[in-house]
């Protein structure tokens, strides 16, 4: 979907020149040099607890709130955000956590249903509201959030439904991911959901959601909604009784106190988390998802996923790969300093990431009660670990810039640790089963953009945490972010 953008070239040139000046005077680069934040001034009287964001064909930006309002924001792509105006378009809905535009309708995911709205008489207010799907139930519990996706490549919308509280499901389909077809029919698709914070697609159209620490979730994670899969929390499995298979279609219940890979080997339906975000190190409340499909307009991170965290008020970066038919990969810090708790992320096709913030009910490092912000790339390439790929005996790291080979070849440059979480019915888990893999070999590619590390041990089911504080680029710059966390549920077979 194309968005109307004014004056983008001048803004980009100014940012590039500012970044070059900082480097010239010897200052260490910061996140602001590459992805500066621009903040919207939200008018007094508007409570913009942004739960969903969607660009519209007329060049406005639709922003939905947890209070049930939808605003249209003008001038959202201008270099200067001061002229931006917030116009109320709809109100009276129930905690909107999903927006998607299709064929003249704006689809809003509420706790109780997906509705579609439009302004049929052109007066700037929604005057038609229709129920698109309301097949699931609610009972008033605070925890029964519903997060909705855009439409997928088959024309289906996906909705992930929080459990009632942390442990159980008190009404139909709580704890499930469902699809909604073009006619509004609901298709129960995946069980095992606990407490989603966002949903989105990768570059090839596979669906992912974020789940949060709690029962059967030792830490927050990014999970692949493989159709027919079980995502780990058995609280909603009683609703298999409403499916065509009946109760016999439910997966085996995981054994509390076990480990994720042990249960994945035992339960065929169970899909382990693609990426686990180490608790507190990478955040405490994973949220919205955005994929960079802008073909380089958002920097060097083509096709990678970005994930918010409410508590830390950050955006993280995720690089995935498929091993033995399952997604897994690494997460990296990307951007801190969001004004409120990061909830909604939306990447537009011009390379703009909009970030919606709220902290009501969830504490956040960002001190504002709500926020709307924008991230763009300045055109300057940060020195970062671009990819981290698993190998049978170690990892292959790809960088955005050539590395200094003298520092890269030293084994002491690379410091690893590994650990996992208990897969259990009680709330969360500490890190357990700690190990310290040692680097036994380093090979730098001829172009110095790839480093192959050999380790003395690779432990299936462990997060492999890497710190690279001593590495420099060929231009003598340190890594902008020197840590990475790879979730190794499957070890590639030797060639």
C-alpha cells in the first residue's frame, strides 16, 4: 500500500550530514545517528493509548486506541511533524489491538469481535459499522485481549486470543489463534496461546506472534503460528471439543518441569518458540511485530522482523532461519528510548516505522502514559551483526560492514554462554543449565563481512548468548550493539 510522503529527501540528506559530522569529530556513533526518533505532539484531551496503526490510501495514518477510538493523523510522513492533526474518526469500540484496510473498509480487532468500518458519506466520520466476525467469547476478565493481523496472502485475517487470566480459558477459543476468511467465518487454527502482545508476518507470509512470560512460558518469545500447531500452554485445549476432531484432536499435555526440546520431541504438534527473548536482558513484555519488506529503504535489515517490548520501551531486531523445518534464530537490541511502553509497530512501504506506546496496566521505562513516534533510516549504515546462523559445530556471523581481521581472529573477542528455561506450569522460570561454550576456531572471509566460529559444544534447546565487546570494523568503529542471543532448538546436520 503506497503512502503519500512529503519532503523525505531533504530530511534524509540532513540526517546523513549530521551523522558524518559526528564521526568526523571523533564521537562514538549512537542509535540516533542511524534511526532517529521523531515524536508526534498529541493534542491535549486525546488519550492515544495506541494499540494499532494502519496507513490509508489517502495519505492519512489510522491510529486506534485501547480506549476504543480511531483517529486519522494527517501529515504523518512530513519532515516536520508539528502540522500533524488528529481527527476523531470513530469511537465507542472495545480495546482495539488490530487494524487493517481492505476494499474501502477499515477492519478493527476488538476484544469481542472484528468489526469493519467506513465513511460512506465522506464527512470524515465512520458511519457504517458492521460485525465481521464474533465467533469467540469474552467474560469481562482484564486479560482477554485480542490481537488482529493484516490480511494474509490467502485473504485471511489472523487473531490471537489471550487466555482468561494466566492459567485457564473460561470461554470458547481463549488460548487459540484463529483465522477469519473473506466471508467472516472463523477457522480455529492453533492452540496453546497464553498472553499475546502482537502478531505479524515475515517476508514470505508466515505468521508469528509474541507470547509473554508466565505459565508454560519461561520468558517472552516470538512464535511461529504453523497451522495445526500447539504453542505450549494447554489452558485452551478444552475447546478441541468444539472442533471437527473433537477432544481426541487435542495434543498431549506437556510435562511440567521438563525442557522445551524434550517436549517438542514427545509432542508432534508442539512448535517450539522461534526466538526466546532472555528475560530482563532483552525485555520483559514482548509486543508488536513489523517486517522490513521495503527492499533497503529501512537500512541493511532486509526481510528481518522487528519486535517491541512494553516494559523496556524498546524495539528489538530478529534474524530468523529455518532448520529441520522449524524457524529459529537470533535477537539483537535495535532501538531504545521509546517515550512510553512500546506496543504497536507498523512498517510502511517507504521505510517508515511507526511506533505506538502505552503503559496503562503495564509498567514501562518510557515515562509518558502514551505516545506516537516514527523511526526512519538516515542512510548511514551502522556496524552491526546482520545475521547469526547456526552450523553443526558453531555459528556463522555476517556483518553490515567489513570487520577488522586483527581483532576478529582472536578467540577471546567472542564470549559465549548458554542456558535454557524450565518448561513448567508455574509462572515463568529462572535461567537454568548454564554452560560456557569455548571458541576453538575463527575464520574470517576474504571480504571480511563473515566470520565463522567453531565451538567446543553446541547444546540443543539452549539460548546461546554472545558478547563481542572487542570487535572493531575495518573503519575502526565498535559494534553499535555488541550482543546477540540465538535460540538453538535444532542443530543443523553436517554437510
